[in-house]
């Protein structure tokens, strides 16, 4: 079955404010809570109500839902999904706590291992470094396990003790009588934060936080053929995990400076080569720059403006391959803007030998006609 619209689930208009959403949720949560309502569909309705509230009570999630519907609400971690609500309850506890002090059988419990946070580092490299690869040393600030207390949070010479508030269970239990009956709330212990232990004498280096912020130098290998915006992942170089969890990753984001001569098109290098009208007409051997140095390019007789020549293997190395792209050289025929008398005379003589009558009754000089022709090619 298709999911119902969240506004329809809560029975509110699309322009409802935060107060109206909260009020509707309270009313429906009371009505359909499975410990109160014993009908066959109560649990499913309760899940649906909680899922709708979790999205619509969050300004960012609501905005995405209004734009993209259920696809946005289920799109990522932390978003409401088909299993959100009764099983994972999300935002249910904050509001329902007012009425029931939690809900029977649902446990927050002591916290287990947590993966450390990922970090991001932006680095700028040259065009050539992106093409051929390089090694870069970076300095990254991050949290690390306190070297003084070795992550215990206790001053050296002392030890953590069992949390007296939860008696080492990592959770606290509370029973409350309401108009709907007796409800038991099980939540993470606020004193030990679910870790079961506390440090009576906190470590003076980390102040009992178990971690300290340091700046580390890391060497980053940038492979040949990377492009602007690519990310390099260094596993385990993020911040350390909590309670024995794995460390996060460090993502190095590459920003490639543009080159004054070359442009890149995937694995190919693009170069514009200006030639004069004589070189284009008679052909020439022209020295052109490449990423590997200078090389000779043969421009054949009668080359037209915009002709493209391919230098194979002179492009960018292809990632995870031994192959390289090509260099594409585009010819631009440049017509001189100023001519001296001798040059003008020679061009006129050339025009006469080519047969000026074939160009029509236009009596303008050859230079002007050539300029028009090149302008048409450009335009």
C-alpha cells in the first residue's frame, strides 16, 4: 500500500504551525498507543502517527517532505522510514514523556560502541599535480584518546568506579502512575551517560572527557589522473570512536587550479593553437606544448580554421589503468590586423593568381575578404 500523506495522518492543514502539529500528535498518540488501544490496527496507526510527527515537527525534514514527498522523508540516515516510530521511536519520547514518563517495555539502555566522526580537509593542487600525482603533507586537528589517562577519564593513580546512580547498569528506570495506568520509563543514565562507570577524580589533562584535541601531520598520496572535486578517503584517520568503537575516516577534497594553456575534458587535454594564414594554406611543422614537454605537430596544406588534431597518449592518466587520454589540438587561423605595403601587395598578387573573379564583383582587398571569411568561421 502507498503511504498516506503525513498531514492527512495528523489531520492538519499543510500550513499548520508547530503548536498545531504538537497538539494533533498528542491527541492521536493518546488515542492509538498500543498499551491503551487494543484494536488490531492500533500499533500500525501509532507507527504511522509517530512517523508523521517526526518529519513534520522537524523544520528541515518538513521542508524536504513538502518538496519531494515520502522519497525525501525516507532518503537518508536519521530520516523517518517505514520502521520509524514504534520500533525506533525517534522523536516520540520527547513529547510522550510528558504524559507517560516513557513507555513500558521500550528501553534506551546503556550505550554501546560508537563509530567516530568523519573529518574533511580541503587541499589545492596544481593542474600538473592532478595529472601526474603527488605526495602532500597536511596538518589535521582532531580528537584523540587522552595519552595521560589512556581514555579512562580518571587521573593516573585512580580508577573509575561503578556509577552509583544506575549501579553500573548504564540505565535508570522510573515508574509513573497516569490516568491510563502504570508506565515504566527506561532511559540512559544521565550521570555516567550509559557508560556504567564514572571517574571520582577526573584526569587533569582531558578533564575527564577521555579525549584531547591535537594536530597531526599526515602524508596523503594523490594518484595520477585525479580531477577537481574528487575525494580521497583515509580510513581510520577521523576522530576516535566511543566506548571501543572504530575511528571515523578523513576525506581529503581536491581543488585543482586551472592551467594557463590547457583545459581538461575527462581524460583528454584540450589546446588551442593559433596559426597564420600562410601556415594554414601551405602547411607547416609547428612546435606545440604538451604535458610531457614540447613536440612537433604537422599542420597539412590547406588546413581549415577549427580543424582538430589528436596527439595520442598525451592526455591524462586514467585512474586504475595504465592508459592515458589524448591531447586534442584545435587550429585557429589568425588573420593579421595590420599589413604594410609590401605585405598588402603580395596578398593582392596572390589573390589575382587564385582568380579574384571567382569571388564575385567585390573589389575590396584580399585581406578584407579573408578577414570576413575568418569572421564567418568564428561566428
